[in-house]
C-alpha cells in the first residue's frame, strides 16, 4: 500500500531503501493526483515485497519538489540504490506504471 511518509531526511528515506522506491510527488488539491492515488494503490499491492511506493505532499516539502524539478503534478520518480532512475509525469494507467516500476526490480 502507498503510504504518506513523515521523515527527518529525504536522503535517509531513499538511501535506506534496499528495494526500488517509487516516490509520488503530489498535492491534496490536485485532481489528477487523486486519480493516481487509486492507481498507486493497485501497483503497490502488486509489488508489495519487491518495491515500495511512497507519497510525498509537495505542499509540505516544497524544497524537495524544487530539488527534483517537480513542476507538474503528479510526478513520480523511481529511485534505485538511492539514485533517481526514471521520472513519470501525469496520470499513467496501472499496467503501464507497473511495467515501468518492475523494469527496475
């Protein structure tokens, strides 16, 4: 399941993950982000022990949005070994998102 994460350090979050990490940069007021929420739940359930899905509210962490050049919502970034390896912007069907994430597993 996708989780809303509070953390002291984003670097700690991504560096501490041994599995690929799909980070969903979203905002609660964003309509397309609400559509992606259900899609992320589906994908998260399918990859539950092979990857993690984390939601980051850009209203709460604007510096992270700037650091990762998030200018459109939703933006998803896949991290592997602590590094961003793929970027996905906008609403993406569950099967397509699953395929893109599992290519990094």
